C-alpha cells in the first residue's frame, strides 16, 4: 500500500524519508512542490495529488509536511488517518513533533516507523503497545546506547497482546478537546461554523501481584453524555461497542492500558454553534496610508478566561513593495472588557481587497459545543477508582474576513 514516507519542513527540504517497499526517488516530491507554489496557505495544499506513476497523500501539522507515496490506489482517508497517527505517536514519544526533535532522535523514529508499518501496510499504531516494543527516549538510554550498541527494540511480546492482562486499574482521566472552525464575514455574520472534538482517555494502572500469581481484572467502562444527540460524524476507537451506541447512545468499552483516543466527533451546520469570541475589524486604506482597528472580546464563555489570543494578519502585497508596519499601543476598556490594538499601514498603492484575519485562542474547562459528561460507570473492579475530566477548547481554522 504505502511505498514511502517523506517529511518536509517549511523550507522545502526533505530531511527524513522511510521506504517499505521499493525505494522511491525524492524527485516525486516535485509534484507536491508544484501544488504548494499555487497556494498561499500550507494547509490549503490538496491532500491527494496524482502523478503519472504514484499517488501522493499529505497532511500538514506542526509546520511539517508528511507525505505518503503510494503506487496503487488506496482509501485516502485511511492513509490520512495513518499519517495523523504517526504525528501523534512522535508527539507522545518526543514531547513535540518538530524538525529538531526528529533529527535528535533519528534512530527511535526509524524504529517506530519500522514497527508501525509492515511491508507498506499499517500494523501497530497504538502508542501503548509501541512503548512496550520500543522504549521511549531518556537521558540514560541516550548515553548507554552508543556505548553498548544495544537496540531500543524490546525482545518480548507486549503484555497487551497476550491473553492475560496483569494489571488492575487505579485511575481514569478524560480529556475532552474541541477545536472551533469558523468563517465570519465583514458584517459579523457567521458563514460557517463547525466544532471538531475528540475525547482522550488515560488509564493509570498498578501492577498487583500476590505471590507468583497475578490478579487480573478487566475494567468495563460506560460513558454517557447529557446531550448525545448533538454528536455527528462520530468515529470510535476499536474497543467501543458500536451496538450500544446505536441503541442507547452511550460509550461502552473495555479500555486498553495507557492513553488513547476514545472518540472523535463533529458538530456542523445542522446544529447552531456559539462562537466563544468575537472579532470586529475595520480597515481603511488611502493612496499613501492605511488604518486598521480590531476589537476582540469574549462571547458566551460561561465566565471562563480566554487565553493566548493571537491575531494573524497577512498584510496586502503591493506590486512593488511589502508595506512596513508601525505598531501602536493597545488600549483596554475595563467596562466592555475589550482590547483595542491599532496599527497603521504604509504602502505605495491601495490594495485590491482587505486582508483576512486568522484568530487563535484557548479556553480551559470549557466546551464550546455544550457537551457535558453525565456519568462514567466502572464495572469489573472491586474498588472505587479515581475519576477526573478536563474540558479544553481552542481555535482551529478561525477566519475573519474584512
């Protein structure tokens, strides 16, 4: 299925490649570079590119392009999901999936890709199983490995692949993360609004032994929401019993060990999405100067603080020059709780149109969709485990047109 994987940075450099079948030349990336030159935003590159001999399927995350090269047709969403799994695994192992981190841990990344794919077909993508096959990097291992020449790959089969499970659960933690995608026109009308959410489950476990025998228990969890009818386009982890979701609208599952993504969901145009922030830009351009006023404030956040608000404005390009920016001081209105930041643009020509503003923000302990966990029932355990949940909302592709 997958012949090769290329990782490309923002400068267009292929700094890592992995081949599972025949070796594919780097020249195949030229088709990707041609598509990249036709768009201004890296996220707008077509995810599937057809070439005379190959298919290129790519994703863009953490300012890196991940390219999968296929010689025959395959379901594109299957390959895209695999590429996202690769990024998630590298993030879990290295702390963050960046060019510097990957270059510092080339050996571990190659070992992970070797275990994740078998002859071009995705095999092991669960990070919990991979950690038992390949030990995560540490300072001690980085010092000992060059001296001993030992491989980081384990010689034993992961415990999760055996028939017995030698652990018992100690804690259950849920992370409900939502990303808000929106397009707002210059009048403040919401053209498009969607919420993409995912629920992560972290199982903390204790090894419990009595003599030479291991007491084995399988935790059976049932998770229910107060308003499950809002969920649309739901995708489950393989451990979820799909039949109970169809009938009762609850998530019933026997979780694997460690941290895993339980479900992804989407709230689209069928449900009214309340945006947590508002942005009101005003542009004025003249022959030799221009002015920009932007008002930003919270909106329906249930009293939660909006953190790390970032406005990215791509200044309009002139035919002969790029306008320099003269930054003024921001003013804060304590009554309306609005921060006003004014800048002036100096340019040789009046631009054809106003620029688009990209908004980024984070809100802790807040779910923009309004979804709330009703209860989490634990079966199969003789003791009462600790349960915790955390809500988190952040901006996805939040665009304000002016």
